[in-house]
C-alpha cells in the first residue's frame, strides 16, 4: 500500500508543497478551539466565545470560496499570500484585543479578518490535480490529502489548547505563525502551481458565474454539509456522554478512534484500484455510514461508543474522497480550486451547525443521548443525498455521451 503513496512524490516539488501546505493548514483546526479557549481563559464567557467562533466560521465559509475564485483567475502566488496576510493580522489582532480587553466589536472585526484564511486543502488538491489529472494516481492523492486533513484535526486542537492554557493568546499566535510560515514556503514552490486556463466545457459554459451556481456542485456541497453535520454531532455528543459516564477524559478515546479509523480507511481507499465508478463508491460508502449509525442503539459505555464511532469513521474518508473526486470531473479546470473550497467550506459549515444543534439538544434534554440520537437521521440524510448525486452524475454522463 505504501508504494502507491510514495509514487506520488516522484513528481518534482510534490513533497515540498505537501509538507508546506500541511504546516499552513494546521492553523484552521486550531482557530475555532483557540478562540473559545482564549476567551474562556480571560473570563469572557462561553456565550461570547461561541459568538466570535461562529463569526469566524461563517466568514471563512463565505470568504474562502471567493479567495479561491481569485486564485483560479490569477494563480496561487500573490492571492494566497495576501489572503494569508489578512488572516494573520486578524488572528494576531484577535489575540491582542482579547488579552487587552478592547471593546467587543474589535473582536468581531478581527474574527472576520481571520476568516480570510485561504483554503490550503483546496490549494494542494488543485496542485495534485494539475499533476495527475485523468490518472489513477489522482484518487490516491486525494486519499492522502483526506488523511492529512484528519491529522491536522488530531494535532492542531490539542496543541492550541495546551499553548492557550500556558498563556492565553499563545494558541492563536501560534496558529498565525504556522499559517504564515507554511504559506510562504508553499508559494515559493512555483513549479507545481496550476497553470491559469480559461477554457469552457459542456459541463460549464458560463465563466463569470460562481461554480456554486452549478446544480451538481450544489448537490455535492449539500452532501458534504450532511457529512460535516455528523462530525459535529460526534464531537459534542462524545464529550457529553463521557461526562455523564463520569469519565470526561475518555472523550479523547472516542474522538481518536473516529479519526484513526477514518485515516486508515482513507489510506486503504486510495491504494485499492476499484473497478466501480466514483458515484457507485459514494453510494456504497454512504450506505455503510447509514447502516453503522444504528449501532448507536447498542451504546451503553464509552468503550462501546468508541467502537461504533470507529466503524462510522471507516466510511467517512471514502465518502469525502469520492465527493471530491466526483467534483473534479464535474467542473472545468479553471474553476477547480473554487469548487474544492466550496466543498471544504460546506464540510466546516456542517460541523459547526451539527455541533451547535447537538449542544442545544443536550442542554434542553439534559442528556447526551439526545445528541447521539440524531446521528441516525443525519446518516440517512447523507445516504439520501448520495443517492441523488449518483443519479444526477449518471444522467450527466448520459447527456454528455448523447451530445
């Protein structure tokens, strides 16, 4: 299996952009938890911390696709550097203003600026696509990126929390530093930057409109939101369940089981050469998600929850990789970075909304089960949307064949 991934790095510059992008994108999973930890440490209260964190997530979800759209039009160099610089200013300003107890509106402004952080996951996937378009190595590369995304969420938040506990502003300052260093090194690797093209295809004729206006992209984004919603449920409900079991530290076991199983599944998915179409693989992985979600009925202890969550994680990475791979086939080359960013933003929106909804349910019913229970309908929603994606993509292929 390892040789499939090592072959990816035979392309000159591929290792350099992969490592630098990994450093840069460690910042994203650090920011949300960093904001909450910072403001909680400084006694702003969780309500205000939640508001500022939500403003950041919303601004990132709205701004990052526009940044990526500019990248598609003008290249990754200057646009990514300017975007990252604005985000670094926002993160630094947020840390300083919070620590200095400036007016609350200053926190709002800086959190919006922080939302200019470029989607490094989309940038690096665009480079892989430029290297391996229409080759079997591309799905392997997407699988690698899915695993690296998981690793950022394993490494980033604990690192940020640890730094913030030692010194309140340190978490966000570190995120800003990692972003700055990673982006500079990433943009210095110019040989692998995707070329700027302006061709049109049968799939997409209107160059001026945003790629999110395409029905197929909307459907893929909806599926990604539903997938992210499940992640948000697991994040919050696992912590609440562990607390109700009077073993709060075991929540990390649940979350680690989910991340680890997803990483391993992603690696295996990228190494296996499937004969089935991408839409068929998406359908099977989403069906597996729906079936495994019913395991929640058997949860009576944190360890059992860890097993069920690990089984759900087995299908998370393949579902996400399939969605990304289908997207690559549905949009023109010169729209790819923006399209990938919309899907990644959709995932983050789903996580944020899922976490918020789960928290409200747990608070209302005073039970972690209230949060865990919505995993099942969420998983079924993923399956339903994946089914629509399957038929929609099949129909698109049929129409293109007839033309």
